[in-house]
C-alpha cells in the first residue's frame, strides 16, 4: 500500500512538472504508476486534487533538503552557495532532457489563487525555501536580514524563470546568468561596508 502511494506521488510529480496539472489525467497517472485503482483511492479518496497536495508537500520537503545540503556545503560562502544551487537546478533539468519545471511554480501558475488548498500549500513551500536560502545568504557583508530575504526571493524567482528559458535554449546558460546577476547584487552590499573594505585593504597590503 505504501509503495503504491509513493509510486503515485512520484509519477504525478513527473507528469505535473512536464505537462502541467490540467493536461495530466488521473488515468495516465494510474497507468504509468502501475497503481491499482482501489489502492489509489484508499490513499487519495479525493482523487487527483488530493494527490496534487501530497505531491507538493513531498516535492517541497525534498527541495528544502537539497537547499539545506548545499548551504551546509558552502557554509559562510554565499557566493559559492548561489553558484552551486543554480548548477544543481541546471543539472536536474538537463538530465530530464530540459523537460522538468518547478512543481510549485507549475501548479501555482495554473491553480492559484482560485484553489484555496493549493494556494496555501504552495505559499508554505515557497516560504520555507525563502527561509532556507535567506539563511544561506545571511553572511553577505553589509546586508540586513531583510536584504537576505529579498535576495532569496529574487534568486528563487530567477531560477524559476530560468527553467523556461533553459527549456527553449536547451542550455544551462540561463541559470548561469541568474547566478551571476545575483552575485553582482550581493557584492554591491559589500561596497563601503567597513569589514569588507578593511578586508580589501589587508589583501592589497599583503600583495605588495
């Protein structure tokens, strides 16, 4: 039963991300997941809509874990974090043949704000991601906590948009552009920041 539920979630995620919610029928999900109809409705009595909510929660938690892992790998290195996160998303898209969009973005663009349940879940997922990314960016010299949150929103919005361009160009270049634009914005906070300026002076003195 548990395996049947997980197969349905994994299949729905792939189809929703590549085709969208409206274009994905329950019959296709059942067929491609191999889930018996009876066990499917045991886990998801309300059908496709309930499955979409479960899929969003599963996807959101997995992406949250990926962000945490990348942040841990680049602790106190916000620039390295941004580059690695952008490359991670680019590699995932490339490995799918440039077909997979962000599930949260896909369902939000189709169902929000008309569907209150989907609206609430997608908002919660995005808030969690913003919190994780903002924490990873909190080491930027000269940036306040609010600055880090705004940069996090900008980065996530940029990566979502980059997926669309990458699908068209079949190239990771849009992700690289988003990362570089974010890094340039991050560096602008350090201009004139006392700690950053002192660090630059020390490096110049040391190089003489």
